[in-house]
C-alpha cells in the first residue's frame, strides 16, 4: 500500500508505528495462518514461553486471564499476558509480570519484525501478535497467557504451540467471519484445541461441534458442570470441585465467578505449582480495567465493556442482585455490527434512565440507531462523554451510573474520568 516503513524513516514514535501498521494491509481483519505462521516460524517465536495457555470465547477471555495471571504471579512465576483491544493506551495489550511495557519495547519489536518480513503483508492484529510473541520470548518467561482475537481456528494466536486451551463462553457473534449459527461458531473456537492436551470449556451445554472436535483430535476435554463445577455457599463464599479435588469456602471474586472457576480448572491441568493461599490472594486482588470496574461509590459509577446480549444479560443479573433498589442511569454507545437490540433488551431494571450516544469510529452506530430500540431516553448525545456528563448532572448519591456498550465507550469515559483527577472506587 506504498507506506514508508518507520524503520527506513528512522522514526521512533509509537504512534507513528501504530498508524503505519494500520495501513499496510488491505483489510483490517484477514483470518488465516499462512502468512503469520510463515513469519513466526522464521522468527522462531511460535513457543514464546515454557508454558502457554490460549483462551478463546465470546465473553470472559480477559477476566479468565486476569485471574490466572494473579494466581501465577502470587505463586512466584514470571507471567506474560496478551490481550486486545486496549481501552486507553496500546501499551495495555502486553503485560509482563503485571506491568504494561514502555513505548520503547514495542518500537524495538516492530523494528525487528519489519526488517525481517521482506514484503509479507500483515494485518494490524497479525503484526501486533508477532510483536507480543517477540516481547514474551525476550523476557524469558515461565508462562504466557494468550487471548484469542477473533474466533480461534484461524486467529493469529493459533500459530502458537500452546499447552492448555480454554473456551470461556459461546454465543453468536462476528457472524461475517465465524458463521451465523452456534455450531459453526463452536467449531471455529474449538480450533484452538490440541491433540492429547487439556481443552477446557466454560460454557454449559456447548454445541456438539465443540465436543465432537475435541473427541476427533483426542484432546483431554474438560466441561464445566461435568468435569468441574462451582456452587455458591453461605456468607458470600463459594466452592469449587473437579474430578481430582475440591476447594471450599472461597471468597467471592471481583470478576465473573464462572470465568474464575474456568481459569482455576485450566491452572489445575497446567502442571504448574500453586496452592490455596495463591488462589485466595488472587480472588481478593484480581481485577481488570473496564470489566465490572467501580469508579465511584458515592454515587456508584460502574463500567463494563459488555457489547453483546450474552455479556449484557450477565451484567444485568449481577446488578439486579447487588444494587436492586438503585435508579440506574445507563450511558450506552455501540458499534453498528453488534446486536444492538438484543443487547439493549437484556438491560432491564426496575428504575432506569437511558443516555444513548454516538461513537466516532468507522464502525460506529449513530445515536438514532440506538434510540430505535429504547423505550425512552433522556436525550441524544454526540459522544459518550457528553452522555456521561448529563447522567452525572442527574444522578443522586444513592443512584448508579452504568457505562457500557463497547471498548470504545468505556475507554472514552476512563480517559475523561482520569483527566478530571478521578480514581477507582472513590
């Protein structure tokens, strides 16, 4: 696409590199492993750590990885995490031992790849995945946790030689790329399974294509509700049980419980050493930006990137249980290619007010498109920040402001909140 490489320009700015990477391939999404697989083998980065766990799923990838990361760090392991998309800064996409990396590390990795790709065209996600693998390998880590970007079978992360596979949840999504029915989507996500290795599924009653593929390749398939399970006990505790052992009296996490239970199953089959103390510390400490994130308690301000019916339903049930008497002021903005009606229909509270907004990205839904599916609304807003300001002016001390609908929506509100000196949980 006639873009001049920053390597040739001698440019060192991360923003210049990211702009370049976004323009060098013909399409933003280009599923397939041939090009990236060739380069990954050439660069010798298909096994970026001694142990690798790859996590796919419609929802819950980030929280599952965050919990596993917290357990492993507490147990003394060196850990890398690759996730996407980011909320505020690109640097969020790679964490090493719980820390984001500085610009210079990313620039070094991009320059390394650029000087060796020799004209092989890469999408933005393919390029940044190679960058992450390079950074992990150079850090000499004990374990890497990889979040799949889209689907699984043909996702760039699937070039990696991983040891444990996880599907967190399954619902219809990204139909243009993954197919329009749950069986096809299940097959695509099960494509990360490996023969003879643990394959954990955190979705109750998954489509038969998931089970059939696991059996076909002789993966060690482990299903929630069959091979492992969790139950909520008294006094805000829960119990976890697998075919091998049980752990009782665990404190409630700050992350979705089903994802924590699935992460614990993955770790139990990873052949890594950890104990109940590590689990307890992780349950108290593990959290994730933009996922059930509490910005303020007076009034309650809650952020969540829920952007499909599956995630919105879980969030709605959790809020109804935890904040049953609150007036909920809902700030929402979404992408056009999401199930807008299905997502909004899941958000049903006894007392609620809507503050719909437009996004400004290429795939953005305009505010009028959201309003078609709302029973009423307080106004129409040009962006999430304006909607949030309006909600904040109306909110009472015992009310809640709920921000959701997209990574873009939550990211914009986080930038605004921090720019005004706000902190988490204040």
